[in-house]
């Protein structure tokens, strides 16, 4: 619906201005049954005494300290994101709805595109970079500067029609491939980084990518959708990934599953 932007989440600033402070304190708009969380920004008035200066320095949002430079909570660094591999527990996490978009989240999306292109993918879901939020990026061309890049927030896939079988792979399951039956056409509802609604029928490869990535946000991997018997063909590769991950956990290069999942709380506090 035109004009119904920001219905599901708040967009804080935009790519050009990023006026985090003032927007963060604005009244959240509400629409329909989805009500954005009330702002919990805490801060102090500017003491510069410039006539008309009414700026407000945000020091905390939702109990977290704000980085004054970026206007974002500390400790959540988009540049530090990396693709995680099976059987990392976040790949099985059911991601939460995004309620807020700010500069950090735009940086997250940019970092995800970077990782996707580096690894020759066509889509990458937030859970694959260890984030518990419903967001994925895609470019069916797989080439930076070609095709069409999309950042899809809170995607909902409905009206599946037809069936089509094709081979899939996944950046979180290196060297694993298998045939997956997906709907040929789907309807996608989502939001972009500007908070604008996307309401579209998709078919073919694009529809497959959207289904694969939306699955990720529900903790579902393409290997869960292989035909019966096909899992046996890739069990060697899965065992190898499993052995590698668990041995790195034992040597403490990777924290244990409980600690890994505990990290997600900070991101949820900031965006969900
Ligand atoms: Ni994948």
C-alpha cells in the first residue's frame, strides 16, 4: 500500500543524512496491528548554547551505550561479520522481525553484499553472518555492478504455485550440492532499507533464491528439503563440516553453542 511506509519498523536517518539523534526521538508511527516499539532513547540536551540549537545527544537506547561517532550501540560491528558454516547453531535459529533500520543496519547489508560477492553467491541471509534478524540480500546475477541488488527485510512468501526441481548450494555449506523442489512462482512481501513495501510476484531463479533465503530466516537449510535418500549422497561432506566445526569448538577457536547463541541477544535488543 502506497504511503504505508515504516508500518513495520522505524527507519532512522537515511543514507545521506543519518540524523540518528533527532529521528530516534521522534514518535514512532503506528499502522494496523503492527505497532513499532516505543523509543527508549535516553540522553541529554546539547550544552553548546547556540541560539536555536535543540540537539539531543543520545547516550543510550534500550539500555545499551551508544557510540557517539556512529550513533549506534557499541559492540555490534558490521565490518566484523563473516559467513558462518554448518553446523553453527545460528543457522538453526528462527530470526526475529526487524523493528528498526539505522545506519548500522545499512552497513550490515553492505557487508553482506561484500561477503556474498567474495564467495560467488547470489543470496545471503542474516543468520548466515550470525545475526538473528529477518533480513537477506540478493542479486541473482551474482556479479557486483550487474543485475539487481535487493535488501529484503521481514520477507513473507505466500501463494506458491507449481513445482520446479533444480540444484542448490549454500555459502554456509561449502562443497555441498543437491536437488531441491521449490515453487515455480511465489508472492513476496517485504520491506527495503528505506522502509518501502515490496509486493511482488516472482518466478524462476529469483523465486528460488527468495525461497532459499527466507528458509534460512526460519532456521531451515536446503539440505532439509532434499529428496529422501539424497541426504545419503552428501553425508560425507556434512560429516566433514561437522567434524571441523566441533574440533574448532574444542580448541576454543569457536565458543560453544550456548555462548554463540547468547551473542545474538545484543543484536535482538538493538533491532527487534
Ligand atoms: Ni544458503
